[in-house]
C-alpha cells in the first residue's frame, strides 16, 4: 500500500497536471463555444452554471453563505476578474487565435508586479529587470504579431490581464468568505454582470447552438471553473505559491499547441518569440520573489 507522503505527492502532481492541461485548454474551448454563443452571454451561462453548482455543494456541506458586506467584495471581484478579464478574452477570441489570446494573458503577473510597486512595495533589481523584459515582450506582441491586425482584439487582450491583476490587488485584505465560497460568489456576481452587459449590447442567441458549442461551454463550466479552481485552491494550501502558480508558464504553450494541433490555427514567429520574452520576464519576477521569501524565513 502506498505511503501517505507518496499519496500526497501523487495528489499534488495530479492537481498541477489539471491546472496545466485544463486551464491551458480553456482558450480553445472558448473559441469553440463562440461558434454558437455570443461572448458575454456565453460567459454568463458558464459562470452561472459553475458558480451555482459550487454554491449549492458548499451550502450542502455546511459552508456559511457570504454576508451582505462580503457580497459587495464579491461583486468587485466579479466586475474585474469575471466581467472584464474573462469577458474581454471571450470578445477578443471572436477575432484572434486562442493561442494568441493565451500569450497576451500571460502578461498578467507583470501588471500585478507593477501595481504592487505603485502601491508601495519596492521591487528588487531582479524584479525591475523582469518587468522591463516582460513588458518588452508585451510591446512586441502588440506591435509585431498577428494581434496588431485586430484593434478590438488588441485592446481587449491588453485590458483583460490588467483587470485580473487589478482585481486581485484591490480585494486584498477585504472581508471575503471561505476561498471556495469566494470563487462561487464572484462567478455568480460576474455572471449577472455579463448577462446585463450582453443584453445591453444586443447579444441574443438566435438559434439553438450545436452540440459542439454546448460541449465547449459545459467543459468550461465543469472543468475550467469548478475542477481547475478547486485544484488550485487545494494546491495553495499544500505547496509554495511559486509551485501552485507555475501554471502561468505552462498554459500559454499548451494553448498554442492545442490551437495549432486541434483548432487549425497558425501563429507567426513574432508571436512565439514574444511569448518567450513575456514568460522570461514573468520567470525573473517569480525568481526574485522566491529568493525574497527564502531570505525572510532564514
């Protein structure tokens, strides 16, 4: 019978593999879902299904519901991290390749590092180097790749990672419920916002989407939202943050490979090179923070 440490190591490996493959595959799933759904209504259906299922399970297990004050914080999370971050990726993928969207979203840790610096956390020299390298890759992606041919996609994929990073920053220290209930609440709040914005923009589902599009949305809800987030929340309690967030380096290449291999997409040399530069910058920031964490605990 396997020992407890061996079982723990296996569970961690499976959770990481889930994040690498599932979150890397959501970009192609979004592209497929858009074949039958408009972007914001698709997001509303996905988030309502995932958030509702998670909320019901948590309440059944006895987790307290969010308080009124907590719902206000969850609404802020829903605004920045669901409506603006996820919703704008959906909008962008109407015009750009799924792999290209994943490369652009990989810049999120760069924006988080910049916002931390603006809020008084003084970056190390290595972090400044990582920010400079990473943003050079962002500039390359926006000016020299296929993304420059789609002004709407360019703007959406510039704003989406900024919104995710800012949402993560402004909610730090706020009164929030259990981490899983926080995920459920922000998805439900974001779903309502997506529904309102989609209807206001004139989005309608004119014809019944086909099985392929429905399958993509179901995959996004069950695997992309419920399963992968649960694995991520569990990992944060088991391993160092640097390990749990290592998906940031793996998701873009996975998304690119899936987009090319299964989605029939093609990306130019500039896009691939920009991805390498962005991930190098993110890696330098992570390396600096890991060194700072080790020094603080010695």
